[in-house]
C-alpha cells in the first residue's frame, strides 16, 4: 500500500488572504481529487478557519483526512507574548499554549462530528522562539507538556512535533524553535505517543544546506520517531517568493525555476531514501505568483505532486 500523501491547501489558496468562498468551494475538492492525495492540511488560526468555520465544516471534501496545523496561531501568539509555547519554562506562557491546544482538541472532535472528514494529524510546535536560550529547562518543559497533551482525547488523530528551523546564533531565522535533538529528547522523556514531522523547507532554513537536510531526515528516521515528511522548498537567494531563507513554501525547483528553490527532484529522491518507510508524506507548496484561477493552482499542485510520485 502506498504512503498516504497530504496536500497543504492554504498556501495554494488565495482565499485565505482574501476570503473567496466560491473559489475555495471549487478548489478544495479539486485538490483532494489529485492522484495519490488522501487528505489536506488546513490551518488552525484561533479556530478551524480564519474566516468561516461553519463554511469549512460544510465544504471539506468527504472522506478527506486532514492535518491540522496551528503554526499561524503559534507565531501570532509568540509575537504577542515572548513566553508563549509548550516548551516554555515560564509556566504562564506554557499554560496559555496548553489552553489553546485543548481548544484544538475540541475542534478535532468537532470535525469528526460535524463534517464528512476527519483529522488524521495534529502538528505541535516547540515554541517559544529562542527557546534554546533556556537550555534543559525548555526541554523539560516540552516533555511535561507532551505528557499532558498526549493524555487527552484527540479523536483518533496522531500527534506530531513539526520540526521548524531551530535557533542558530548569528542568524535571524524564521521560527527559531528547539533543535530536533532537543525535541526528540523531550519526546523520549515524555513517553507520550508523539511522532516527529520534518518539513524540508524549514530544515533548509535552519541548516542552509540542502544536503544537510537529507542527513537530518536520516537522523529523524534512525530515532524511530519519524512520522511524516513534508516537501516544501526554500531559497538561498531573493526571488519570486521574497527574500532568501523565507518560509514561503517554495515549489520544487523543476516546476518553477524562477523560485530559486533548493528543493529539486534529486533532493526529493534523497529525502525519500533517507526517510525510509515513513508513514506519511506531504506536499506543502505555495501557488505561483500568477496563479489566480482554480485551474492554474491545481496545475501547480499537480506538477509538484508528479515530482514526488516519480521519485517514489
């Protein structure tokens, strides 16, 4: 049986920035219908949808397995409160993050009860930013949080830590969360049923070396905790998607060379080989700057998926 593939819908859709329910109602089923796609990644932004939760519950494609990511809300919360996050040694900041995740758990149950879809994956994030400055205290805080979160009812969804770029001295970074080694240490200490999720582009932002991403994926696989691998690009230079090392979900290089993406077909193949028998794959790419119609967006998604399918 082939590894299930999740397609991240929100970087592809212009409707998240400027709400267009007509476009979104056409786009979601078209993305879900692409070859090999078993589900969609959707964001949790203080709720199931940034514009209309009831709309999403009514329009999510029947049978879709969703991945729910709260990263947009985590980053907004970190900007408002530097102590916010499940890896925070500040108990007030950690409690705020746990309270939000209880709301996420309730919304996972709501998807199952009120829609024709279900949530298969919930991604967690080792905020606060610059947590590495707290050393072992932050790892211990994350382990306590994972033990608590893992005891909740997640309505069948699997919990994973999505590794984002870790704090590196002398670099601005994007997320600046904990290192993968620290996250794995916390998972082991917590004894919670939590996996590791690698996003190729976010690892590239951290490591600034495409080949080093392959090695990091191999390390994650060797830990026994690798649950998913997401293909999302990043660039060492400014280009069509913005400045260098921006977490802009660049496409695979061959599908849009103007992106200057470091993620190419060779690195897709290397990543798959390093990941081994990983339970989940994901494609998380943004639409091209001139993609304004559903057909154009779906074509972009299809071309990126084709590279992954060919590499498998």
